[in-house]
C-alpha cells in the first residue's frame, strides 16, 4: 500500500499543538500580567498623586516642589500640577503645555487635556484647590513594560522549548516507530502476534486488536491451505475417473456401449459436482467467522421440508424415507435456517447412500429426556462400528469397506455447522431400525 508523503506526522502534529498551547498560555499570561500591572500602576500612581496633593497643602507650591516631592517611580516627572486660589486665581502651574480644566471633581477623575486623557486628583482646602494630573499613556507604558518583562523570558526560551518538546514527543512516539519497523521487516506469511511489552497504554489496545486480527487471519490462512490441499487431493481421483470414462465413450463401437459409457460419464460428473459442492459448503461453514444473524428455527418444519425435498432421490433408490409424524410436538432452536438445512440435507444424503434398497430412513425432531432439542436421522443400513463413530466426523474419512461413492465430507459438514450452533453430534446405533443413528443435540435452554 502506498503511503501518502503529505500525510500529517504525529510527531509534528503533537509538537505544533504543544507549542501552540505554550504560545496561547504565554499570551494569556501576558494579558493577565498586563492587567495586573496596570491595576498596580494605577494604585501606586494614585497614591503618589494623593501624597503630592497633601504635601502642597502645607505651604507654597514652588517651595514644596523644590524638594523631593516628585521623586518616585518612572512617570512621576510627567505630572501636571496646578494650584488655584479659592477665588479662582491660579497660584502655581507646573511647566507644561497642557492646561487642566479649572473646575474638576473633587477626588479622582478622568479628563481630556489637549485631546489626551489624564488621570486627575483634586484636593480642596479652605484657601486653595490643588490639581494633580498624569497622562494615561504613561501609566499604560509602565504597565506594558512590566508585562513585557514577565513574558520576555518565555519568548527568549521558545527555541529551547521547541527542541525540548520535539525530543519529548519523539521519545513518546518511539514505540510506534519501533512497531512499524517490526511490521515492515516481517515476511508475507508471518502472522505471529506482535509484542505488547513496552508500549504506551494508548497503543497497547490497538496492538492487542491487531494480534486478534492476526490470529483470525492465521486461522483463515490455515483453513484455506487445508481446503486447497484437500480439494487438490480429492479432485484428482474423480477427474481421473472422468478421463477414463470419456476414453471408454470414445472407444464404444455400439449404441449400447455408448449409452452405458454416457451414463457412467454422467454419473461421474454428478459425483464430481457433488464433491465440489461439499467442499465449498465445508469451507463456508467451517471457516465463516462472520456468521449470519440468528433467529428462531422450527426443527419440525425444517425436518418435514428436508424429507419432502429428498423424497425423489429416496424413491429412485427404493428407500422408505419417513419424516416426523403429524402429532409431533414443535421443537425450536435459535440458529441459522439455511445452515441447519445444509446440515440436515447431508445427514439424509449420508443415510440414503448407506441404506440398501428396500430399507428405511427415519428423520425426527424431538426433545431428549433432559429437554434438549435433538435433530436425528437413523437408517436400517449396516451401521457404523463403535471404533469408527468418532472418526467418521473427520473430513475425507470413510469407513473401510463402506458401500457407495461418498467423499467423506458429509458428516464433516454436519460437525462444522453443529459447532457453529453450539450443538454436539452424537453417532450411535439405531435401536428401532438397527442401522446407524446420527443426532445433533442442542444444550438445554
């Protein structure tokens, strides 16, 4: 599979996101610091303006201002001071091109002087009115400088922080890169589980699910290999037989001989077709990991339908095929109707092939003494020896000396379908008919 070279890198994405988080945090810190610094500067300068105004109430402004009244933090020298007499005559004005309004609110207020905002403190005494003003720009500049001093170290350390984040993220995603290299170095048929040790908690569940998928793929691969080997082995014999029958048809020199060769050839084609169908059914029911949805299945109706479908073949072999009686009680299980129909069809077909002409095959759908549902097929044939009753469920196994041209797949298909339904297959002897009895028993609900 071709990898997109422009696909976003997890390492780059994490690094960028972390750096963006740091940047946003630094900006938020700058805003908070600026607001805090501005509030602090406002408080400091307001207190200074009050002290200056109070110091001017004790004597003439010129005399007082010659001292250290204006000594203070940066921005103190940008103050505007005006002293008014009670009758409105200005007694003192600091050197400034801006003139404050003669009437102002007692205490703190914000006014415009020459188009610039000022913070003004007005103090009224019995003989004079003192106004102290400071430009708001000076206060903002001071707050900005304080905020810059707080954020500047973060900005200067940003390159170092970027390298640290890049290294930390690289260490964090290193297990993912190691896992990728392990997968890239594997051979096509290597489906062994991936190591989980040392993986982060976020990656370990993903690897565990991948191991589960590898296990399922390994099982499917083994089933495919077994199916291919079994099919190649089993199809060799019928194909060789078809070739011989075709040669016999070519050598036939009379109509009777050609008719006999044609019938044998058609019978061989039918056997080969049936073998292929059974191989496909076994592969489908033995290896289907995604089962279809289950639903209630009426075993009694299923048995009667299967008997009806197999009746022509039973008549052709002169066998009495019997289904459940009219008074039989209803028996239901939860499963897949199509799969159970395949199971029952193979049971009936197996019984018909091993029952001689004039025999009987009985199909029943009942409940055992324990109350467990059971679907059974019994016949009046030669039966199955006790030593072979377990082996007949294996694929391609036939009882030595058994009559007919079976492929040994019928009961294997029954076993595969029964396992998928949680049922078990019991092979025994029919007490009523004397032949074989094969039952599929479900657990008691």
